[in-house]
């Protein structure tokens, strides 16, 4: 096996040269001489540091070779502390950005990592203060490969790996081709390479990243605080407080349906309940968004019983499970699935009067290969590759029914499937497990889709359930799921979402700050490195001002440089402090010495 060194690869790339085609590994039950590697490399115009590669293995040994897997485009970075961007999707709902510590290994498989977890962003990035290198796919659709990252000693490495479910027998003269891929050298953290990857995909494959409508930036109150047993009267009864506190959206959540798949109203809601809610919401001057879990059907649903031809079929003949709702997947590219789904879009937006969707579920990120013969596809993996067409169909029908309709897709802890981003107009923190995830995901979405609204999800999911600074400071759309004047007695977290005096006081402070500054519409700037720069920093430029947000458990006055400021005087306002404290600094790149716990948010003009 031949291999180029990491440092040499990075230097060659920085010099505009292609890596040698020998950085490939072929693994199999039989490893014999006579396997040659054919590789082409291209540095696409306008993408400095990127090399797009094709790699193929040719059996010139004169005898069959059995292959289990192949690895290509191996990259390495050396250093005492190494950080990584690994946007994978598993039930652990891991951070996307993390240090690569001693003994670390993560597979980063882009296919299904569980019955209903899969998909992701098809690139990984490794960086130190001195070096930054990424590897990923240069394909128009998702491919079911891995991007494993591991650490050996002071080196972290990654590659593109394809494991074969059934061993491949390469006959004499046969060729085995890997997916098209890229190696990219950059600087800083994952922001620059992720931005460049997104721009490459747009230019090369015609992706058009969304520009969100103004409505997607308005603050959100969600009825999920009342959980699945909510009543129409509970939602309507909360509207006066929703209006009083300055929210503009009402999200009607899970619990109105008979079951997943049968999206008629249940007896608790009644036949006129949904229209009664949307009419009351609109009369209050608010907009209504509907929670919906499309592309699934409970086994007991009339849909599953009467239309089994719509269900996704796995290789062993079983249906693919959706664990959270005890449901089955529908085949996303089955024409019958799409016809059924588009009729539901009409019902929800036209008949019931909703203004947008909260499409919910980790399973929406990807599906398994489909072996259902009625799906009419050339090969099972086509269902995975064409899955974004399902999202596109929903979005286009929503826009036709109600121009400007907001379409949010929440993949519940998964790293977002990059390939459906062109078809949504509101991203989401997606059930974050920490405030750090809220902030990190905002940075990733800003890199890929700078004009896409980012909903920071319910503030109750942040650290302590009240971390509004992590929503507002990074440019997230603020949201909450409070109940008022009392909780739903049947809710599992009865009382946990109740609007207490403390929470109401914070909402009266932060909703006006959010609505006045509207940092979610600003230009997110890449001025600080994630992982190495302390404290953690995010910067947004808007209306001639710079908004800096710093985060740390405790900061005792150590110097912080305000990057991005020119040689002039500036007024600094602590816009989140109760007394709106101000002071002056002088650039370029002035230094401040704040003392804070948790966060420090400032406006600089």
C-alpha cells in the first residue's frame, strides 16, 4: 500500500497541485499484487484549495480478487489538540464539532445507523491552529459511504470508505470505481470548508440554497407544552398571553391526529377543531404552523392496512420501523406516497387554514434502500438518493397553496441531510441536547445557507431551560413552549412548561430584544475559530453594527480582541444588561476585558 503524508498532501494542495493517486487502500479477504489505481484530479475554478478526484481500482492480477471494502482519499493532521467536524446521525445525537482525543474512532456512515437514524452532511474536517483539511463526496446525491475519523498517537486521520454488504469479486480486467470525492485545505475551523463545499455543490450541480421569507424569522410559541393530549380550548386560551409577550407564530403540535398515517382529527379535537384554532390564531393577528410527521404510517392505520403498496420494504421483506412513533416508513419516491402526501398538504393549508409546517422526525433525514417492486426504481439505493424529491414535492405544493408558507424540517438530533436543504425555508436546532449544540448548529447552517432562517427550537431545551442568550446572540429565531394559565394535567412533564413569574420576566426581556435587533436576519461573520479561540465567539453584522456574543462558564477579565473592526472609535453597548451599560473602544481590533458568567453580548457601532 502506498500513501502520501498528511503534511505533503496539505502543502501540495495549498500550492494548487493535486494529491498523488496512491493514497488509496483496498481491503478484502484476498489481497494480492496486481491491483492498479487509476485516478484523475481536478482543481475546480474558483475553489482554491479544493481538489476533486475520481479513483478506480483495476484488477490486473490475472485472477479474481474478493473485496470487502475500499478506502480512498485518506487525510491526516498532526497535533497535540485536534478538532473535527463530523456531521453524522445516530441515536446518540452527538455534537457535530468535537475534539479528536486519544483512542477516538467514529464511523460517520451516511446510510442508516439505526432503524430511523441516517443521513448527514457528506464531509468531515480536521483542524489545528496551524492546519485545516477536509474530505468528502462530490456527488449530486447522497451515497451510502462512511467517512471514518480516528486518532493514532498525535495524528488524526479520515478517509472515504465504502463497505460492501456482499463481498465484491473483481474478475481479471474488471474495474471498481469509488464515488467522486474531494480533498480541501483551508484555514480556521469547519466554517470555511463547509461554506466552500456548499458553494461547490451549488455551482456544480445546480443546487439553489433557500432565501427565507420574512415570516420565517418571527418568534415562535409552540403548543407542545400541553403535549399530545392538548385541547383546542387550551391553545385558544393561551393566545392572549402569546400576543401580550410578542410572539407571532403558534405551532400546533403532535396529538390532533387519529394516528400516524391517518391525519384526520381525533375525537378530542373534533371535526371542526383545527379550523376553530386557525381562525382564532388569525383573529389574534398570529400565524399558524402545523406539526406533521409525513412519510410514516402506524401498523394499525387505515393507510397501512388499505395501501401496503406504499410501504418501504427492506431486503428481508420487513417494513422499516420508525422507533419513536412505532410506525413504518412509506417509500419516499413511490408515486402513490407523493399523491397521498400532496393531498394532505392541501387539507392542512387550504381546508384547515395553516400557514406552514413543522415537519418532524429523525427518520425524515433518510430511509433504507427500498425493495418494494411497486416503487418502480432501478435499484434499492435509489430511494435513499432520491429522498429529497419528497421534501421538494411538499415544499412546492405548500408554496402553490399558500405563497410564502414556512416549511421547517426538524430531523430530531440528526446531522441534517445536506441534499434536502434547497427545499426548506426554516432550519432548526432540532432537539438540541445543550446550549452549545444550539450555537454550533447555527454556525454550520450559516456556513451552508447564509440566507436560511435558523429556529433555535424551544428555549426549554437549552441549558437550564432558560438560555435565551444562546438563542439570540448567535442569530437564532427565539422559541418557547410555555403553558398558561395552567399545565395540561395529563402531560408527562406536567408543570414543567408552566409560565412561571421567572420565565415570564425573562420573556418580557428577551422577546423585545430579539424583535428589535432581529439578529437572525443579519450577516453571520466568520471571525473566530470554534474550539481553539476562547471564549467561544459568534459575530453578526447588521444595520451598520457588529454584534458580538461570547460564551464561557466564567470569564475573569482576560483580554478579548474584537476582530473585524477598523481604525476608528466605537461605542460598545451591553444590550442584554439591565442598565444598558456603554463604553468606548478604538480600533483596529480593540481589546476588551469583560467579567461575566455564561455569556457576554454586545453591540458595537
